[in-house]
């Protein structure tokens, strides 16, 4: 499912207009949260913009070890659905984040750049990731 969502995200990157990207990237977290609360932006739009940016910058800097774009897109859609139902959002709900590979995240590697940790996929989120998911 995550791979399908990842492919869908990559295929739809042209749907992110330069105007939307510029608007989203010019906002801080407070601005993004306010825009979502007023219905001017969706979490899915924000995630698509940041995934496109992460791809471009990650390729240039070789800074990303694993792309979790499918999971991010799925979480964004769930967040947008909760907002549409009138459920109150959590403090950081709808804001995409990037997790370094030294932090345990369920289903992903956390190698800290060490060959001895290669291939170890975490069965559950560490405290930092679980706290961010709840925020």
C-alpha cells in the first residue's frame, strides 16, 4: 500500500503548481496550521509540496536515506478527512516532518549511518516519533 501511494505521489508531482509551492514554502508552521483551519490549504497539498521539495533537495544533497512519502500522503488524507468531519485537530496535525535515520520509526531503518545496524527494521516507533504522531 505504501509503495502504491509513493508511486501515486511521484506521478502526481506535476499537480503541484509553482504558485502553490511558493505559497506553502513561504509559510511557517503557524501559517500552515491557520491556512488548514480556514480551509485555504489541505494537509495533502502541503505534503505534496514538501515531498517535491524533499526529492529535489535530497537528490542534490544525498541527504535522504528512506523516503516515506506514501505514508505521509496517507496520513495527510486521514488528517484532511478528520478536519472535514469537524473533528478538532491535534496541535501539529497535518504538518509533515522529516525523521533522521537515528530515530526509531516503525517499519523503517534507523542505522545512524552504521553498517552494523543495516537491515534492522524497527517494529515500533521510538518515543520521539510516537510523541510527534500524537502532537
